[in-house]
């Protein structure tokens, strides 16, 4: 599956926000994990994506795809920016993208670190719940 196909899968799973307002809301809520911009996005769209990225403390990835290709992958019209809100989807998408188009190593490393931290927190929560079921305290 290509990187854009994987992004479409994330969209169908409800883990992608499309449009500048929705991206800004996801960023302010702390849900945006990576913000994606099309290669032919306008200057204002890029500025807004950068501002949302700074608010969410998440990376911005300039994709090598035009707005039409990004929109088609997401099942929409032309899309200049999108935000992936799930760390696992974001990490896997950037992994696939870096295989197809080298140059995303910094973003890939940052997302992989975040993904590993999230998985560790999930494992710890499962261990804690198991202890609670058995009646043990911390």
C-alpha cells in the first residue's frame, strides 16, 4: 500500500482532520500528531499549518504530492493541509512516506519516539488494570 493509500485508510478510521479550521482545533486540543501540507499549498495555508504545528508542538511535513492527489487519497476535493490525530497512524504514514521519498528522517525519528512512549504508557495501563483485578496495590 502506498503512503497516500495508507493516509486514506487513516481518514476512514476517523484519525485525520482536513481543513484549516479543523486542523487548528485539533492542534489547540493537543490531538494533532503531524500536520501534512501539499506541495502546491498556498502561502497562507502553509503559514496557518506552521502556526497550528507550533501550537500543538508537532512536526509539519511538506508532502511531495499536489492538493488534488492529497484530496483524492482522502476522498475529498483538493486539500492543501491535513492533520493526523493518532500517533500510530502518523508514525506508520511517515515510515511509508520515507520509504517512497527519502528526506523525512527527522520527522520519522520524532514520531517513532512519541509512538514508543505511547505504547509504553498503554502497556503500563494494562499492567495496572491487571493488578487492580487481582487486588494488588501498586
